[in-house]
C-alpha cells in the first residue's frame, strides 16, 4: 500500500486556562487529546462532531497555525511538527485552508484580484503577468467571471464569497485542502452548489480534502471516510458507508439517530441521549462519553478506551469492543 | 375528521421596511392559517421573510424602518393589526408566545432566572401572589425537563448551557398557557443531540397542552419530523402550502422540488446533488413576474410578464406557479419533464 498523504499520531492541544488576578494557569482545556488518523491521496476525510469537540483546533494544528502540545503530523512522509516556521511557511503552498465564514477571512479593503494574487506573492510564484492570468483562470474554475476580479468582497453573496475563498486556496496548486465548515453558513440551495463545485475540483485537480463539518448529511455526501470526534477524542473512524450504516461507537449511534431526516415517513430508532456535553476543561474520567452513554459499564469510568481497529479499516474507542479485537 | 377552528388566520399580510434604498417588501401578500393544536412549519432560505412574518404577528416589527402596510392578522377572529400597543402587550406572552433562536436575546443576563419567570407571569396574572407565581414557574421548569428546578430559579442565564437556556425559554413561553407558540429557529443554534431533545419536548408539549405551534426553520429535516402542515416561502411570498406528506413526497413548486433535491440525506449517498442555479434574491429585487423565474428551469415568457397567484392543486394544497394554472394546457408536460 502507498503511504498516506497525511499522517497524524497522538496529536494533542491543551489550552491553558487562566484565573485569578495574576492570571495563573489553573487548568487546561483539552481541546484535542491524543488523536491519530491518516488521509490517503485523492480522498476526502470528513471530520464530524458537535461544537467544541475539537474539529477546528485539529484543522489548525495540521496547518501549524497552532503549535501542538504533543504528537506528530507527517505530510508526504515529512514530519511537519519538526520543521522550522520558515520551512512550514513554504509547506503551506501544498496545504491550504477554506473557512466557514469567507467574509471574515477575506480582506474587505482588497479587490478579489489582490486577494487571489496574495498567495502567489507570498510563495513567489510566477511573474506579475502569470499571476494575473492565474487569477482569471481560477475565477472561471470556481464559477465566477474575470470581471469579478475588480470587485470587493462585500459586493458578493455568501455563496460567491465562498467560491472566492476556494479560488484563493487553489492559487498555489495545493495537494491538500482543509475545509473547516465551508458550507455551514450557506443556504441549502447554495450549499449544494458549493459542494458540487468542490467535488468537481477534486476530480479535475486531484485534490485531497479534510472536510470538517457538523452536518452529518453533508459529510456523508462528500466523504470517503469519516471520523467522529467527541470532547477532543476521536470516537470512531471508518469508511463512510460503514460508519453511517453500521456505527459501532454508542456516541456515533446517538449522533446519527438525532439527525432529523427530510422524510415524514421515516421512523428512526431514537437514541435520545440525555444531558449536555461536559466541559473540555474538566472532561469525565475514563471514556469521555460515559456520562451520557446508555451502555456504560464499570470499567468505562476508570479506563480510557483505546482507539483501535475493530474491523478492517473501522476504528473505534469503546470498551464494548475490546474482546472482539484481533490480538 | 372535522376541521378544528383556526387560531390564527393571516390574510394578505404586507410588511415593508423603508430604507435609503427604498421600500423592501419583506413580507409581500402572505396568507396562511394555523388550527388549534396544529404544528405548522414555515420554511425557506435566509431573507425570505420568515422572521418578519412572525414579528408581524407578535406586533414586534421594528418601527421605523418597518411597518405593516396591509392585510389582516386574525387571532381568534380579532384583527391584531388594529390593536394598540397596550392591547398587544396583553396578548404577547399570554395568548401568543414566542421563542427565538438565541435565548440570550430574550433572557436578561442581569436577573435570576426565577425572577424573570415570575415577572413574566405576574405581568399577565395581576391577581396572583408571588408564591403562586413561584410555584407555577417551578412547575413549568419541571415540565420542560429541567433538572433541579428549585435551584435553577436562583441562577443566572449564563450559568446554563445553550440547551438548558432554550428549555427555560420554552418554560417561560408556556407559563400563561398560550393558544399559540411561535418558535423562530428554536434549535438552529443547538447541537444535533440537544436539538433532538428540544424537538421531542416541543412535540410532547404540543400533544399534552394542545398549544398550536408555528415552527419557523430553514431545516427541511426538522420540518419533516415535527410539522403537520408546511408553508414554503420564497422572496417574501408563500410559494407552496400543503400537508407535510405531500410537500415532501409530491412537491409541486419548482423551488420546493429544487430545495428538497439539494439536501444531502444522511441515510444514503446521492450520486450528485441537485443544485438550484443562481442566488437567493433580496425581497423586492424582482419587480414583475414570478420571483423564482431567474432560477427556474421551467420558466417561460408568461413567468416574467405576470405574477403567478396561488393555484389550488388539491383541496388542502396550493402552489404559486403557472404550471398549475388549469388554463395552461401543456403545463402537465412541463412538470413531468423533470421528475
Ligand atoms: N485559543 C483557544 N484558547 C482556549 N480554548 C480554546 C481555544 N480555541 C479553542 N478552544 C477550546 O477548545 C475546544 C475545541 O474548540 P474547537 O476546536 O473550536 O471546536 P469545534 O471546531 O469542534 O467546534 C473548545 O472547548 C474551545 O472553547
Ligand atoms: N431591520 C430591517 N431593516 C431593513 N430590512 C430588513 C430588516 N429586517 C429584515 N429586513 C428585510 O426583510 C427580509 C426578510 O427578513 P427575515 O424575515 O428576517 O428573513 P428570514 O426568512 O431569514 O427570517 C430580509 O431580506 C431583509 O431584506
Ligand atoms: S467505553 Fe463505555 S461509556 Fe464509552 S462509549 Fe463505550 S460503552 Fe459507552
Ligand atoms: S411560475 Fe414559471 S418561473 Fe415561476 S416557478 Fe412556475 S414555472 Fe417557474
Ligand atoms: Mg469549529
Ligand atoms: Mg429569521
């Protein structure tokens, strides 16, 4: 088997919590706590989970927009967590990000042309003429027109701004795109347009995606494999059909059963889980889901379940499956 | 089954905003009704006029720049558009209650939850003692499934999670046993497991208390799950109205069909997602003809020249589209092209 494009091992990010007048560190928010996964070239890995579970932090750690507390990230066989800031800056040519709110990530005082040109300037790609040509080319690629180049972000609708965000990410011909809730702020009809665009681009440009979202329908639609996060942990990861058809982890089961389906006849087995998501500053001991899990056993409060391969390519962290594991 | 009486009957409602760019007809000739004990869904994309419709019913349209410029809002056969501000205050929170997407907009961060609930009762139940109000508040908090109700009375809104705050809002809305509850995107800001809890609660309360509910949402899954009847809005107008079953299984308006086809379904993978071309228009930006015409794959000359009325396509189903004009002989062929 070929090496994955991206490999993540034991990644952690603890944010210090300050309190009192002297701002002493009184604890840590364990935003991402020991997660491991890989992404193959050309595939889409979806990452889902409820708010605060650590999805965005994970995305930013991969880009090293945040420094990990622990753990390793390999891209194309090279360890990103070991290289200097300057080397990392160069690597960002190959790894780009698309954000939820394109408006917040586009400078309102710059024209679209200037915004799109910037990554080329930063990475010193091409001469001014090439750069301009590339801007026009990419505007067309994402379904806008060359006359849009002279306009400002506020002159576009939400969907068009997200197209600009995508065009900007593509300027440097990256291999990997980390998209953090790229369609969450868009209306349903516009969301479908952007999802279709992203799928088309993936095919023609052979892109690899990490697609972060909280909408389970959207993630199933776009992903080859999906990881489910809960309170900073990866609870389950499998190919998307398996995960949605035969989820193993009790949290995934509850999450899937909670999603309203656009079909009035559909009778779901509702596993309504009680209670709220605990705080990541003070997560439950053992399995972090034990405070809400309908299958909780004694061991769950004490021992952290290992994230392990339970069936071929199907990973989960849950004591229920500990025996069935091939030794 | 005999039809239950209408609690609310909105007829030809027009609400506009008067801005520097001129008049924005946010709600443009809207008709709909809600029957006793019914859950009606109002669905549509952002800016189509859902919130302004509900604010109009509540008498809460910000004025200026907003104003109800026409139509009737009949609540128990009385026209609310003719009510004074004082009369509306008596109606709000008493006969009609509303909950919003973000509960913090209606909870005062500076006051204890208990005081806010008691205040909300005593405004309308002037003859009640504080003790009675307290007991009622605790009873409602328990009814909406809040744990430690007595203790929560002494806590401040920020001490609660988003899901708990929304439960407090529901408790507050139901204090005076309103005939009608308007819920504007009540679960949009919540996580999906918490949303499931809140929707289940609202369904149970509707059954137990018989409160009629208008549920406003952009989420078609939420509509399918909780509503009996659905109004689909587009650009300030009702474009389709019917029972939830036929809206989802036999949608008629090209916009409704497009919208349903655009939603990724978690249960299976669609090969390609249908997408409606173009952008969601601002209300009033399309002056003549069908507001959906620029995005509609069935549009023909008539659609840009005339504005379609609502056509009755079944006794309980209406669609604002010329394809359903009985006079359009070839309209049947047009509709079958796509499906
Ligand atoms: N810069 C930061 N400082 C402190 N805590 C943070 C910071 N960024 C995120 N967090 C916390 O880390 C947790 C995970 O956040 P995030 O990765 O944004 O979650 P998600 O994207 O899944 O909603 C949350 O509890 C959040 O409050
Ligand atoms: N305070 C306001 N001033 C001017 N226009 C407004 C105001 N509030 C709403 N509108 C207009 O009314 C339209 C409908 O808004 P709204 O009912 O909030 O939509 P939604 O369906 O998303 O709830 C919007 O497109 C906007 O143009
Ligand atoms: S480890 Fe225990 S508490 Fe955690 S999900 Fe599995 S059964 Fe539930
Ligand atoms: S009236 Fe014409 S443009 Fe409007 S929805 Fe019907 S077919 Fe399409
Ligand atoms: Mg996030
Ligand atoms: Mg609204």
